[in-house]
């Protein structure tokens, strides 16, 4: 299986090597600011089964400098950097700086257009604005994923039309979550990739504990239940989807 979105660092996990060894599949780890990029790149160089996406998160919108974007750009030709992200809009965090968030988002989509890098989108309470910007700014053929997708079926269909996939994570296993279950039941599995967003959003039955990439199997299991196909089928199809989405070389 491929965990297409997680965060790994020594600061998050004291037992980082153990956490990495627990995961038998591929991990795509995400750097969300310039400070994280170096450690993320080092991990991709140390482990064959780790790839990275790098980006400047909307929470940095008030503080980023042009030099940060230059620094980010300097890693985009690294062979294990497979995308730009997580980037996007977060109006839950704050609505005060919408224009700054949009500006940072657009600048990084433009970088993705130039370097042909898959987009990993963080979007909270901002789906309409995120969709409009993606539709307008992103090159049509450029691929991307709505990390931790949380919209409804109609919104998902619109995103799929503009070449976006849906990242399905631990929220799917939560008892009260209904909309995402409908999305997974209704839409073609070709549009889904698995993710954990570790250390956050731990799936049932471990909700409340610190998440880790190996838990991606609980997300896959829920998809197999909802779509009434075997766990092996979910693993094979979502792995092929992730491979296509990020042009992974295996
Ligand atoms: Ni994340």
C-alpha cells in the first residue's frame, strides 16, 4: 500500500526508525514549511520506500518570504520530490488573511506548472475558493490530490473533472462520518488514494492515539467494506492510482 500523505520527523516520533520500519509499503511524506524540507529530503535519501512532497502551508501565509519560495524551488528537481504540498487554503485556521493565503497558493501552483509536480492540496472550509483557483491557475493536464478530502459527492465530481484525486484517510473510519462514506461508496475507486496524515487523524480502532503510516491498512479495510471488494483489490488499485498520480518509479 501507499500512504500518500504523512508527516515524519524526529520531533514527532522519538522512535522514528521503528515507525518507518512498521510500514511495509511506500510513504510520501510532506514538508509544510522551509524548516521541514531538509529533514524530509534526508529521510527520502535514507529510505528507498520514502518519497516527499514539499510546500508552504497556508498557515505560513502571513510570514513567508520570497526567499522561502526560492528555497523550495531549489529542491523541485530532486529525484524523490514527487509533488508540491501541502499547499492550499485554510479558513478554519483564520479568515483574516484570505488574500495572502490565495497569493501563496497561486505562486506554488505556478511552480507546479513549471516543474510538472503533482499538487497536494490542504483545504479547510475553503473548497469553493480552492476549486476556482485550481481550475483557473493549474495547467489542465497537471494532476493533484485533495488531501484528507472532506467535501460531498457533487464537489468531488467537479474536482475529478479538473484532474484531481481524492485522498482518503482515517476520518472514513469515524463512526459519525457519513458524507465521506457516501463519497467512497458512490465514486469510482480509480479516483482514490490512501493516506494517514500521521501523526493526526488516527483511524478506528486507535482513534485518540498518535497515528502512523502502518495504520493506512485500516483506511483500506474500510474502503473494502464500503465498496464490497477485497482488501487486496483495494491495495492493488489504490497503489496503482498513487503510482500514476505521483509518477512513482516502480
Ligand atoms: Ni498533512
